[in-house]
C-alpha cells in the first residue's frame, strides 16, 4: 500500500513558494492554495476541488472506465488515496445509475489497521455508501502479522497477493462489475519503474482494466490524473485530511526507495512521472495481442488453480503459492 513522503519541498505552502506574496485564483478573487502547470493555473480551494474532480471525470470518460449501470467496488483502506477516490466518485456519480460499494480489507496489521479501519467506516457512514469488510483471518485463516513470521522482508509481496484476492472476493460478494483502486500518479509511475528494475516484463505490460469474461472483474484506476501531493491538498482544503500512521512494513519495500528516487527526479525534471507512464502505455499498445495477450488472456493459459480452484494462468495460483510457502516456513 502507499504511504507518505516525497521531495522535501513537496508540501511547502503556496505562500512559502511565492516568498510571502499572496496571489489570486485564476478564476476568481479568492486566495490561491495551489499552482498547477499544463496549463499554468493558480487555484483557490473551491476551484482546485473542482479541477481535481473534472480531471478524474475526464480520465474516466476518455478511457471508458465506467459504463451506465455499473456497480463499482471501491477499494477503501481509509488512507488518503482511497478516501479521495470514494469522495470524488460519489460526487461524480451520485445522480446517475452507477452504484458504489466500498470494500475494506482488514489484513490484520496490529497498531496500524485499527485507525485506518475506523476512518474507512466513518467515511462510508458519512457518504451513506454500503461497505463490505473482508479480513485475511476470515479468508486465509491467519492475519498478516502471523503470516509474515520469519519473512518480514517479503511483506508487501505477500500482502499484495492476498489483498488482491480479498478485494476480488469482496467485489464478488457485492455483485460488482468493476473494481476501482486509489492508485495515484506517483503510485503508477513508481510501479512502472519498479517493474523495470525487477525486469518483470509481464507485470509491466499487464493491463487488468478490461478483465476477462466470467473470470476477472475489470480493475480501474480513476485517480491516476492526480499526484499524491494534490490528493493531500484536496483533502486538506476540505478539512478531511488525517495524518494516519504508516504501515510498519512499508520500510521493507523496494517501493520506498523508488518513491524517493522518483520524487527527486520529478523535482528536477517535472513531467517525469507522466513520461514514464506514457512510455509504458506506448509499449503496451505496440505489442498488445502478442506478449500481453499471451501472458494474461490467451485462451489456453487461463486455467483454474489445482488447489483452490480460482481462475489463474498457471497450475497453482499466486495465493496458494504464498500460503504454501508460509506453511513450509512455520
Ligand atoms: Fe501496504 Fe506493504 Fe503494508 Fe501491505 S505490507 S499494507 S502492501 S505497506
């Protein structure tokens, strides 16, 4: 899961950046809370909120992420990204026939999950959105803390595999047609770079947005137009930003190092994140139907796990492999 950080200059206020000079919004006389580029614009709180919602709406429409009648399972951890995602989707779709249901996964991480779970429950109550809570204990018989005994370094790999399954299970229980996750611009760029650094071409090119008939529920990422910093400001100006604790396993992940590296590159070379994602998309498009099709959608490679029966692309699915490894260690 994501956590905070970024370049030291990232969270400076606009006033600090402009050396104390106050500036008016490009669209009204109210004071600016943020200055954005491409196109250059200074925005007050109200226009910034509107700008964020419009950018997400445009991305959803341009990429056909959501169709009339969809029932969207929104992964809601209670952290800042999923909170912003649920708020924006609720605003955009509240008067349509699109339904939202929040899915909260309780991995069982002591000292961390309690607060974020409470925040998730409170948000769904405030927005009057139904919520499903799925726990690792219920699905896999153990919580993450105990699953990570003697393999803490693999925390995010183990957690990621199990969380994807738990989210899918929650979405199925909710009768969802799509799964929306709160990945933002920084997360997506980090994932591209991580997959390159790991040499994981299948994962780099995998596109889960279209799903696979009767097998996978399509996964969408409506928040990609917004950076982590913008999401923090979006929540702060609405008075709903809460600085929740960071997952105790976050430091074990390669993502932490990549995050620092990318934040530094972005600071010195603005636009790096967008270029990375664009490059990945171009490669994906050019070889679509060859490598990607073969690895994720080719008819013969879609099969059922020999152990749990879940749809997967090999004899044993990733979840059963992870749980099998745990059983061998403990
Ligand atoms: Fe996120 Fe890793 Fe913590 Fe799981 S273990 S919640 S993936 S940081």
